[in-house]
């Protein structure tokens, strides 16, 4: 997978909504980071939000992406999301983002895309992304004690905990399940 972090944005729409989902505009909440991972035709967006200044909430949107035949347009369509603490939220109706004039540096380090005023998420501005080194996003998420797979969901089965928080390991915490007593971001 190739992962990137959004590092710049001139879109008034995107800034007004305070992030990808609009949940960054909730009281005491603000955007902390926005990551995208591309693997084959699949795309995964990870929106990290601060609550009272601490990055503790992660919304994950999953979907597919593609380019127009001439490469001038890129479209991301998200059909599933872990939002606001809910796994595969039933409230999520899907989202589409279409960007024009996608420019990628020769070394792939930076991508700049224009969003027309009438088209998609972040309409009316430029979005700038930097490519991340392998494992860089995961290391950042781990340093914040956020899940590597899925969004922040307070009720997980043991199997889901092992998948979302592999860095916690089986031996940490108190109790026989290996995860009891673990301090998670929201605790």
C-alpha cells in the first residue's frame, strides 16, 4: 500500500467542515491528521481528531479509487466507514471526492490536486499530500495509541482488539486475556 498525509488545503469548504467528515467541528474537537492509503483499486482514509487537544478519535472511510483515461481526474468513492465510535456506521450514506489536474512529482513524494467548486468533498481549492515512508503512518498512530485497522470503536471483541491494536501485544495489561487494563486513547 502507498500511504500519504494531507499536509495542505486551500478549500474553504473543507476548512469550514473542519476535516473530511465534518466531525472535527464538534464541540471541543479539531482535526489532527488526515491519511490516505491506496492499495490496488482500494482507498482507505483515516481522519484523526483531537478532543480537548489530544488526538484520540479516528474515523476510517473505506472505498475504491480510479483515474480518468487521460489521468486528469481522480475519483475516490467511499462506501463504508467507522464513524463517531461506530463500526461500519449505518448513518454513513457514502461519499465521493473528485479531483482535477492531479500532479504528482517525479519521485512520488508530493501530490497536488484541484477540486472544482461544484465537485465533491473539499470543493473549491487545492489539496496537497506528501507520500509517507513505509510504516510511517502506523508508527504515528501507534505513538498516539490509535488503532491501525478500523476506526476508534469503544466496544471491540478480543479478536478485533488484536487486529486494531497489534502493538499492544499479548503480554501487556492485567488479566488472562492480555488486553485487560490497557490504557486506550479515550480512557
